[in-house]
C-alpha cells in the first residue's frame, strides 16, 4: 500500500462527503494514524535497506499499462534495493487537479509521468527537481532524439526526460482515394485543399455530403490546439515571443484561415464538440482523412488506411506528442533512487520493448535503429512516416502559463471554425492573455 497516495485519497473523500468541522476532525485523526503507519513503514524500509517509490501515470489503453508494468517489474527484479510501485492515477486530462493537490498537500508521488506542458506549473510550485546535473553525466544523453530536448527544458534547466514520443500525421483511406482517382498524396496546403474537395461527395444532392474529405476537431480543448499546431508551424508561425503570448502574427492567421477555408469549401466535417480524437467518422467512411498519431485505434482497425506527412505552407512541420517523467522533490535518498529508474527507462532495452508493445516511437536513437524495431516498421510501414517526421517535429510551448495560453488559443480556433474571422478571433484571444500576463 502507498501511504502517501492513501492520505491524498482520504482527503478527497472527506472533503466530498463531510462538513467542514467533520472534515477537520476526521482528516486530523486519519492523518495522525497514517503518519504513524508511514513512519513505521519508513523505519522498516530503512532497516531492510529497500526504498519504495511511487510512480503516478495515466498510460492508456490498458494494454499499454500492462507493457509498462512488465518493464517496472523487470526493474524491481534487478534492483532489490529499490522497488517502484506504478499507480494508474486516471486519465491525464483528469489527473491534473490530483497532482496539484498532492503537491500542495506535500504528499506527491516520487515520479510523475505527464505531458511536458505541465512543466511550468510544477516549476512555479517548486515541486520538481532539475535534472541537468544528473543527465549531463550520463552517456545515454547522446542517445536521446535531439529535438525532444525542446520539451524538457525551461529557464535554462532540464526538468524531465521523455518516456515516449510521437507526432501528428494525416491518416487517409486508400479505398476512398482510389475511388476518387487520386494517385498523388498532397504535399502543400493547396494540394490538400484540392484533395479534400475531390473526396467530398454529396450522392443525393441535398447539400449534405455523405462523405467529407477531412475531419477537423471542434472545441476549445487541448486536442483541438494540439491538432492545429502543425499548421501553425508549417506557416512559420509562433505563439510565444519574448516569453509572452504573441498570437497576432502572419503564421497564426494563415493557419486559422486555412482551416476555415476547408470549412467554407464544404470539404471538412467538424467533429462533435471536444471529441476530435474519435475515429468513428474515419472508420465508417464518412471522412477520408483525419489528423492524428500512431496511438490511434485506426492502427488496429480493419480499415484500408495509410498515412502521409502533414503538408506545409512555408515549410513542413508537425507537433510532438510526448509523455515525460519528472522526479518530484522528496528526499535526496528517494530522488537518487528515482533517477536510477529514469536511467533504466531511457535505455535501449526499455525503449525497444516499450515501443514495440505500445506503438509509440522510441526516444532512444539506438532503439529506433535496433533490428527489433526495424522489423516492426517493416510490418507496420506507417510508423516510418512518423519516425521520418521526427526531424521536423516541434514542441508546443513550455511556459508557466501554458494552460491559459491553450485555453485562449482553443477559443480562437473554435470561433474561427464557427465563422469568426481569424484576425478577430486571435485579437480577442490576445487581449485575454494580455490581461492575464499583465497581472
């Protein structure tokens, strides 16, 4: 049993079901009892020389958690003095309040797996330890894919290391491309627009196509923002300048305008709100193209699909979908033990088995070049598209206020898809962010 996690859970349950007076009394009693138990456990751990670490993760689907657990078990077997307990703490989007509450309550896990965009918040809270002094001494640092470092660093420090990586591409239905007579894949925005138009079919003439060229994600959540970033980067745009939001630039306007053009053409179908990641429109043939990554269920479906790189405007670009590991501030002894697990996680052995079992790309160059992973690529050639795109993969901003930036961007993207001009939508978003950053 992980006592720190139990303390945190009890706090939540008591807050939910009891009045303030009862909360104080019950939490006080529970914490006293648990701290005694935890103290006994700590003494026991010290006496037998074993350090027990907790690792929170939100790995999905469950089969991927099984792969991860097998690798954790391997570590535990080869490190009898360090035992890591992997705890599924819920989906990452729902996990943030738990993480922040645990940090503020001084009961954090020892290791946290999360998207790198949380880095700024964790740094502001003083919840994580910098890793550059440790990482710079390891030969394995040179084996990490170079452009992943953009998501590891903030304010001159390295705060995390990558567990997995991938990026966005465009999945397409080969059968629908063939039926439309499309023999060449689009490489520019204009070509993508033409292909999407050709793939849009209104069979009964009621102005409601039975088949659309492309699916675009409707909503203001992170999936919408995530899906839009490749087009921002492909237009040479940025959303941060001098460590502050800067949305009113030509690239951002062009990227929003392109998505709106697809809607105006009638060749793009909007997803249900905040469900742009769902694949049912694609698998049923209602859309011929969808923006997503190799984690998608499409990879396991019976659909006749393939993938091509996201076309660029000024340049080809895509966005990273990375999950990182953080060492939380606890005690020097526990932190050093956690670092040993991180070193194991970065190894060629771990990354090869993890990537083959989950479909994510390895973060270790040697693993990507290994015979075992190359055999997987030969079996699933679409993975090569994502692996080749790593050279043009960019990161979403790593800043303290990323959640506020993402929320404002999401609102601007949603407004544009619903008919607002890109300039007006971005101006409103910039004004909101200026007020926040001004404070």
